[in-house]
C-alpha cells in the first residue's frame, strides 16, 4: 500500500496554525489576568440643597459654561499634592466624571435645588440666557502639607456676564479648605464633599444676589425676563 507523505509546505502551514493557536491562548490568558484586577473605585460628590431664607427669587435665566481647568485637574483621577511642583493621584480611585464636568453638574443641580431661579442649564444646550457664568476650577485636590491627614482645597474664579452685551457685571473668587478626618480615601472624599458643598452654596448665593442687583438696575420696573 502506498502512503502519501505531507510535503514541506503542508508541514509549515500546520506549524503556523499551531503557533497561531498558541498565541491566541497566551493572549487569552493575559486578558484573564488583566480582567481579574479590581476596577477603580468611583466616587461622586453632592449638590447643595440648603440656602438662606432671604435668598432672592429671580426672574431671569442662567447658562453655565463648562469650568476651565488645567490638565492636572481636568481628569477623572483624584488629585493629591505633596509638594508645590508635583501632582499625584490616588491609586484605583476615580471621580464619576472629569472634575470640571462633575462640578458643572453639581452647580446646576444646586441652582435647581434652590428653587429661586426661572431656568438654569449648560451652554451646550443652546438655551437663551440673560446671564452666563464663566468659571475656572483652579483648586481641586487633597494637600499633604505635613504630618497627619491631608486637607482638601476647592477653589474657583468666577465671572458673571450679562447678555446679550457680553458685559462682565460681577467677578469673585471662592475657595474653601476642609481637613480630612483621617488619611483614608473615604475620609478624603468626605472632605472633598464638605469643601465643595461650601463652595457650591457660596456660588449660588453670590450669582443670585449679584445677578439680581444688576437685573433690577436694567429693569427698575421689576419686570420678568422674556421667555
């Protein structure tokens, strides 16, 4: 009986197939190892919901631009500072969104929770605005300045712009520092929430007060904003 022997090209093809299969198995093993690594913890902060009883109720509409921030803050990672010239980040811990976007969302919700304004929204929605709030998120990090737990610093520079003239009618800086109860990630996030809450409240009160003062100057009859 005659036996057919595989030629050299056939053997090469089989070897290539075996090597390819082995490579796929190796990659699958690597992927399995990578997916076994725990995902980062996600954290979010709370909008403000309590305000002074004498906070004015305003008839105008407000649009919030996305806060400007440098690359060290414009990230989902939770920033920490040990020296003036270096920014680090907590391992396996993220905000639910980039810090400026998260702060913009909290600020919109804080205005809505005040129930003292006709309308507030993002610039991207294309809403007609009587005022635009421009802001820069300058501080949003935990600061280790010695022994013990860090302190969280949250700070923004703000400009209130009257439309349609695009005239800056008020400007201010708002900053708060809150010490963490302990040097743990959960306590640091709680300190972020405390500092951010004070800043959010101060911004809402400042915008409604400063905006209403300018609105009444332009509308001495006290008329409502056009819809």
